[in-house]
C-alpha cells in the first residue's frame, strides 16, 4: 500500500492527492492516510508553497508548474491560501530502488 503511492509519486509529475486516489482507485481518505504514514516514516516531506494560479479544487498539473518531478500538490479550494507539495526524501528514494 505505501509503496504504491510512493511509486506514483516517483513516476508522475505534480499530482493532486485526488489524482493519486483516482489512479489507484482508492478513496481520498485512504491516500491521505498513506501519505501521513509515508511522512511519519521519513519517506516524504511537506514543502509549503504559495500560488495564486492553482485552480479551485486542486492542481491539475499546470503548464508552468514549478513543483518539480518529485513534488505533489495538495491544494486548497481557496487559491489565496498556502498550498503545499510532497517531496520524496533520500530515504524514500532508497526504498524505491
């Protein structure tokens, strides 16, 4: 379960948590719980960002996205709030390879 989410994060460009859930056929809650576990185990870390260009309801991989290959958007319905992304740590990369 943990490795499935980590693999998607490793292979995909910036994804909203909702998009990860859709790809796996999981509920949003299940993905969020898995992400919390990955963070507590040190495989990913949160990086806060601010963006006024994200769409309400979630990021869909904006063309000018600056998150980078190993970051994943968790956006707010209110684009003026702080957004954050997930970055795979060295420990997470080692677990994948």
